[in-house]
């Protein structure tokens, strides 16, 4: 475990990265958000716990880079009714944990809890609460941190309302 | 059964014949609580409802939990390998017996007083039995009056009186389920992918209508067409009004289809692929059905159809419409797995299912927002037959649809409201006919 522990500078760098990613997602700045992912990214929102093969069972989201690009193109088309107008939202991130990935010098396993408030203004203006833990594989590419994988285990489960923004 | 409570099937204070007309219906039918109560009694209790598929419970003791209307039930395979539908409610004090989505049990033991029921719903034993009269040994879990199946699709009718299964499903329902299952070289589907739930703040009937609405695609799903311009709906749904040969079909009995078969311009268009990429599948189909049979199946693909009231055959997906309250519905979907094909094909189907359906997909969330906007507009309405406002127009194509008197089928242009009228005509007969 000791070999995988991270120093305070790395911890602060990762935390700042997560805060920035969260702000871009909250504010619907998708072009800037998309820069943060690698070409082999896997963005996964399983149903329940992330303890199954997403190739064999349905998930809420199971995006490779191509499908994630389609998702963002749809969101930025201006005609995605489910996000027109966009939901005002803010998330709080906490319980950040950072480890060096096993067998790698430039990758980090990161986890963080979140609570997200969304005002679904598209129809009834219901205030929705989303909570969970995001697990990341971050990779250093040309000196910058990038998301190689993001898995979001939601506390909300079984019959979600529209989930058409980025978690 | 209902004790002293008035039976909603008999208290007919709402004039459904006046509120449901051939070319229009009143908006209050989507929002009024009494209408919803009547629907639960006259449709979800008194008529047949899709419950599940036998492949979901392959082994004795396997079970899944479902709802018939608002009634919680267990679909379970017994020791005799028979599949049964049982009330998910202890016969003693009513505790829910199974509170997970699926599981495997040797029996059902209630957590309250440890009453234990066998997989066929018969009481096996109770603690301290001396305190009960002898009759306790005859106790069983409640269950629907009738359970029937076709190609593994299990349907149930809660109440003792009502149409027989064959009359409910009809030749069209049989044909639709057959067309889906026949896409498997061995004629069997398997629900292996799990179910995803999507909660929408809208009335359940909007989902029958939305699933089989061929008019909205270009508008509600404009952003999908921007992001994914090569969707297979391009030819079959979106073709110009004058030239698109796809059809909207009212089969009677509440079943309807958007029949894209004539609108496809290539085999396997419905799967977004071509024969070269699924060669083993084509060969397996050809071995089972001959070259011509395989060719036809690959062209036609699965149906896009509604089996009244709650089952959507959404091409290679199944969707169950679960009414929760007048303004709340849960849509549950799964991918259809084909038996006798390679795993890659079923994985492809699963990926397509994720793209199309569910709360984070590219298609249905925009339908959900549309339905929620309708619900907001209907919320305050009361079911007053003479109302001068609040009517929903369902007249599109009524003048140009063809009616075949021998089969009682009505066939319209794919963008016509033939499918909506199919729903409401049957709805009216069940709601007003009692």
C-alpha cells in the first residue's frame, strides 16, 4: 500500500482537477469537459454496483469514446429537449481518495463522493437529488491529468428520472 | 373481495363514451385520479396484462418481482418446472414476501411471523400452529384467476371474469410475438440483460401512444438526427410523407404496429448493420428456415408494436409500461436476446438497447420530457363530457386509412394516428362497456 500512496501535491492536483471537471459539467461546458478525457475513455453508470460485466448486462450509460462524443454532440445540438433549457445544477464533491495505479507510473486510481442538486426545468421544475461515488482512472498525458475511465455508482437506483446531463 | 368499499367497476360516474370519441379524447383522462382507479380495475385487473418471460426464471426456485397494475406479484418457476404468478403478499398479515428484483429460493418465508409458502404458493408451515383453526393448512397466496403464455411470454388476468386469452391476444398478437421469436434460428428468445427502469412524471397511456407514434420522430428526436445522422429510422420513419411506404396498423383488440417492413431499403437496416457483418447469423437462419425464409426475416426484422395495454415490442427491446399514479409511470426495458446466435450479435443488440431506451439514452428521454409537458397541461382538468376545451385531436389520417372488414384491421400511413385510435377504441370498450 505504501508504494501506492500519494503525496500532498499530487492529492491537491487531483482534487483541483475533480473540482474543475465538476464545474464544467454543472455549467454544461461540454467542449471544455470533453478535452479532459482520453481517446480510450470508458464512461460507465452501471445499474446498482459496478460488480458486473457491462458487455453482458444493461447499464444506464456504457460509453466508449465514440458514444460519448455522440452524447455530447446531442447535448450541444440545441435540440435535445430533455436538456432544453439545461437543468441548473451544482454538485459537491468530497471524500476524495487518490492512489497510484498498480504497475503504472503515470496513472492514478481516484474516488470521490458527490451530491448533485438538479432543477429539472424542462417540464415540472422538480428538484432532484443525485448522490453516489465516482471512481476514476486518471492518466497523465503530456503533463496533464486526463480521464481514462469514470464509473459512477449511484445511490439512486431502480427507475431513475431523465439523466441527460453528465454525471 | 373488496369488503365494504364501492367497486370501481360498478360506480360509473364518468361517461367514457362521451370522453373517448373516434377522433378526439378528453385531456382529463390522463390526469384524473378516478379515471386512474377505474383503469386499474377495468383494464389492469379485468383484462390481460403482460407479466414476464419464462426465460427470466430458467430454473425451479428462480423468481422475479413484477406488478400487474399496482398489484405486486412474483413470477416463479416451481419444482414441477411450471411457471406461476403469485401475489407478493403473505396470506397472513400481508407482508411483502420478495422485495428484491429477482432471486432464487427454495420457498417463500415471510419475515414477520415466518409463515412459509412453497414455490406453488401453498402454505407449508407456520410457527406455533396450535393457535390456528384447522383451515390454516388450506391457505394459499392470492394469485391471478388466469395465467396463459405464448412463446414464453406470460400474461395474467387478475379477475375471474373477462375475455379468454385467445380472444385477448388474437391472431395479430400471436403473429407479432411469433415475428419477434422467429428471428432466433431456434425460435426462442431469452431475456438475459436485466431491466432498466425509467420514471416519468406522466400518465401511462402516453407511453402506448408515444411508442407507436410515427409522426413525432423528426421533431422530438431532432437532436438524435443531428448527433447520429445514419439512424435506421431515416428511411422507415422519416421518408417524405408521399413516398414512405411504412404503415400504421390497428389490429383491433387494442394492439397496433408501426409496420416498417416496406420502408426498409436494405436487409438488417433495423439492426444498423449488413449481412457481411453477421454472416454466421444469416447462415444459421438459412439452415433453419431456408434461404428465402432467412432473406425475408433479415429484411423484415422485429415488429415495432404495442400489445395492449402494457407491452411494447420495441424492435429488439421489450418495454413494460408500469402505471404508478395518474401522473407517474415507470418504463422498464430490456434487450431481447436471441437463442442460437453468437454472443457478439446479442452484445450488439444490448448496446443498441442502451442507446435507444432508458433515462440516459439518446431517444426516450426526449419523449419523456414531451410527455411531462403534456401532463403539466392536463393536470387541472376534470372529466366533464360537455367540456368545450381540453380535447386531444386524434384525427390524423382518419379519412385516408383503409378498413378491412373481414379482419377488422385499419391500415394508415406510418405517420397517421391510426395507432392512437387503435388504443382508444379498445380502451373505450373496456372502460364504458362494463
